[in-house]
C-alpha cells in the first residue's frame, strides 16, 4: 500500500500538469477558506494536502539527484579506468 501511494505521489510530482492542478486546488481552497466560503476544516485539510505534496516533491527531487550522482560517479569511474588502460598501452 505504501509503495502504491509513493508511486502515485511521485507521478504527480513529476508531471507538471498534475502538479499545477494540485497547487491551484490547494491555493483555491485556502483562499476560499480565508473568504469564509468554505469551513475551516476544509482549509486545514487543503493545507495538510499541500504540505504532503511539498514533502513528496522534495523527496522526488532528492531521489532524482542521488540517482544522477550515482550515474555520474559510475561513468567517471569507467572513463578513468578506460583512460588508465589507454595510457598503459602507450607506455609499452
């Protein structure tokens, strides 16, 4: 269940259209609560949803950064290994 929720939240965080929809809904609910068009409970729930969305977005960005860094380090190690072997051939 946790994986399904994380996958759904991650897909929302990675899709700009869905992200904009969540942001607009959260903002609209907050404004409607301030104008007293909606009960305070709805505004609190919208604020909580916005908070959760922000946490998921931050987690997604950090995860993507870690993956890119692992790929970069792997590629750098492979390039150094290739260059090292190439230099040894030239020495003989």
